[in-house]
C-alpha cells in the first residue's frame, strides 16, 4: 500500500475537488472529457486506484456494509448513497440500505439485525430522535465500526463526516442581513439533532454580530409531517411577519414557497429565502433559489473511505473524529436585495 | 393467509390509490391524518397488514433482496427504492443496492455476485445496454427470482412492473399537438431499451393520428453523458427548429431548459416542453413543467410484492407477467398554447 495514495491526496495534487476527481472514475458521468483525461493520467502517475482498499479488506467476513438514513427522497441522501455505493462496489463490497423514517426505535431495531455477522461496518445519518444511544454499543461490542455522515450523535465516539454547517449557516444568515433582512426566521429540522442545533448556532451568531435580537418566536422546530409543517410555517409568517426565512433542510424551503404562494407573498420582495439543498435545478425554480449546497456525493465517498480505513486497520475505531467538508453558498434571486 | 388481503385489494376496497394506502402505514408521511385514520380502520377490518408476507417467507435463506438500477439521483429511482425498502423491511427483509451506470457489463458482474446464496431475489431496472442477456440465466439456474420494474428486457420471461408508457406518451404528444405544435422532437433515453422504444411508439402514434410526418431527424437518441446530450439537443434545436420537445426522461428536459436559455428561446412561446418526471416541484419551475408522472413509489411496492409472491410460492417464477401502472399527466405552463 506504500505507493498508493487516497482520492483526497490525488485531488490535492490536481488542485481539483474530490467530487470532480471521483466523477472521473465513473464511466459516464457529468464531467468534461478533457478534465477526465487529465485526472486519469495523474491517477496513473501517482498510483491511485478507486479500489485502493480491496486487497486490504479481504480478511473481512461479509464484505457488506449498511447505510442507515432517516429519510429517502431528497437529493442530499441520494447523492450521498451514490458516493457510498461507488466506493463500496469498487472495493468488492455490497451495500445494504435502511430507512428509519426518523424513528430511534426503528434505528435500534435495524442495528440489532446487523450485529450477527451480516455486515462489517455501518454508515449512518442519525434519526435524531431520543437521547439514549445505548443500542449503538451493540455495534462496538460486536466490533462493527460505525461512521456517521451529516447527522451524528455527540455522545457517540466515532468518525463523523459532516458539513461546515456552523460557518455556512452563519454566512447564509449574514447574507440575508446584508440584503436588508431584519426579522429572519429559522426553520429547524429538529433542534435535538446535531445539524439542527449547529445550523441554528450559525444563524444566531450572525444575528448577534449584526446586533439583531434573537427572537425565539422566529425559531420554528418542525416535524416530519409536511401538513403540520405547512400550517406551522403559515402561522409563523402570518403572526410573526418575518422578512426572511433560513430553512435548515430543503423540504422546509419548498413548503415555504408554497405557503408564500397561498398568502400572495412574493419572494424575495415580501420574503427572502435561503436553505440547505443539494438540488441541481435550484437555478430553474421561480424565483431561483439561494442554497447552501453540501458536497453530498463527496460526503458519501469520505464516509466510506473512513470506514474502510478502520476495517483495514489503518485507523482506530471508537474514537471521535469529526471531519468537516465545505458547503458551497450559491446566492440567487430568492434572497436578493429588492 | 386465507383471511389476509393484499394492499391492492385494500386500496380497491377503499377506492383509493395503492400509493395513498401504503403511505398510511408509514409513520410520518405526506398524508392527511383523517385519510390515514380511515385506511388503518379499514385495514384492521379486512385483515390487511403491511407484513403480509413475513410468516410465509420464513423458509427462505438470506432474507435479503437486491435492487439493481442503472442510475441514481433522479426522483423516480429514489421513490421506487423507498417503496421497495418499505415492503422489504416490513417483512423482515434486508435490501442490497447496486448501480450499474447503464453498463451491461457491470450488471452482469453484479448478477454473478448474487447467486451464491447472498440474496433470495432480485428487483431490477435494466441497464438497457446490449442484447445478450444470457447472464440472467444464472439467476434462474440458481432459483433466484427476478422482477423487473420500469426498464425490462423483452426476451427475459419474468414479472415486470412498468408504467402505461405507450398510452401516456401518446397522450403527452397529443397534448402538444392540440396546443399547436407541429414539429415535435422526441428525446429518447435509449432506443434499444423497452421504455425508450415504447415511449417513442406512443409519440409516433399521436403524430400519425394527427397526420403529421414522422421525421427521423427530430428523434434524438441520447447518451448518458450530459455534455454530449447538451450539445446534441442544442444542435437539434438550431438545425431542425422543433416547436416542441417531448423528453422521455427528466434529465433530458432539464438539459433542454438550459439549452433554451442559452439560445434565448422562451418556453412555451418558442418551444413547448413535456417530459417524464417524478419531480414533486415541477410546478415551482420557471416555467412550471408539464410532466408524465409515474407512480414510482407504488411501482417499488408492487415489484416487491410480486417478488414476495414468487418467494412464497403464491406465483410461479420464470413467466412473463407484465403489470402496467398508470402515470398521471400534469399539464402546466411549459406545454401550453400561446
């Protein structure tokens, strides 16, 4: 392995993002053919191969990993799974997929089915429900390493690949303030889950810095029920009259756009909007949507690489190791000054 | 099992769609609480349970099924997988996921890893590449049943759950003609794959019926490379000057919107557009997008039910059994008369 390099090192050598580099190794992906050629040449030169781990993983049993996610359907999770499946397949691994519907109970049920040798490791984005994560000890006791991506539990010492959410939430909120917003509402996905809390902290920091009051009535903790969320967002807008909304997940921004339509409010004139989203058609929406775009595909790749590093014995298991990947802020019409 | 009914029978008894009914059994889904209550009551009355198959599947070995799909990232596949995972989990099954990147070679490689007892059955949407499907015999020889969804191979005798694509393509094209289009281009995903061919036949039937010429230069067979497709669509528009485009998959419509922007063409004024898409935000695009919306989630549920029927011995394996689910046609601004 001495002569082999990781995809991170290859990307650094090329001065390209890891996601661009990883795209070059897929057959028919969204990449400029010349860029692809350049990457493949450099990879050859430096000894990178997408199946870097394969020979070192042979000692493992099931050659299977599990992905556990709270929900299925948004672009973030599908891109992340795509990345995980890609690294796994290139290294001769199989990928099981489980959806918890944000339920800690289901998450625990799933974990219990995985410790009988079914999988060598688990990659999870937490359901975010409840505070008792004792069931995760089952994994540790059975020597099944766990790597979190996006939504992690602070009390569980393991590797986590997540976005630079504090910084990007701070920047997104600051951008709304710069564009004239004074009453900015924050729509939390779940204040108890890591991303819900950290994104809110970035929001609060930007308000404090601008000497704007932090008004708890402008902070809405949402549920997983779109109907309830729709009503709650509507009530928030009607009663609190925010002039901007920062949505911590995409689906809350979509509900906001629908509520605004119903209330005949124009975005961005009456209400500015920015949200976390991996939509690649945000520019085609009416109005084009300002987004904090997480590197979801890359997050999947990094999480799987971390897991394989542990399975190969390159890295220890059971140690808190937070890795932050930068999101991209794309400012479009929905948040602009009017 | 005598007193048990399937989800299809339950939906029929309620006069609701299968997808609405299945939503009621998820905890926190997009469904009106009153409708949910009504469904759960009826289910109780008639003896339906989402884990209908569980007790009859105990004899099987791995309690695992595989999903093989050509690509990952559009709403159609993520919704279908969501449906598959839901039925599987409710019946104590695990789900492996594989992406072929539209490569028949990768598809064959994956199939070869599945016949050693790793899975009890396979649910697949074909890569569409090549005509030699001999490798699928491996499944049959190893008594691993295969169910297709969406993209199937005509020469493989097995159950297929697909959309009523001929009819909906015919209706979509007819709609463009009714709204004044005379030079309608068709963007095929792949003329060799079932859905590419059948959707084109619906398009041709509508042209013939309206006594419009079938112009092969208005039919574009695309690749999986977005850059190549973008250029090809641009050339098609610049040279052939179509007044409408019918895109057989969502990503081709998105490229069309971008090309139209570059060429300063307004949709629908200069160019009408309709496409197959499961986007739930088609109405939020600029202009709102007319779509043929397949029941993807339901397709996943039906495919898994079919597979479990075979695994339970309720239905025979190795017999061609095509099941068509109706798509919904949603006409919005992108295709309207100007």
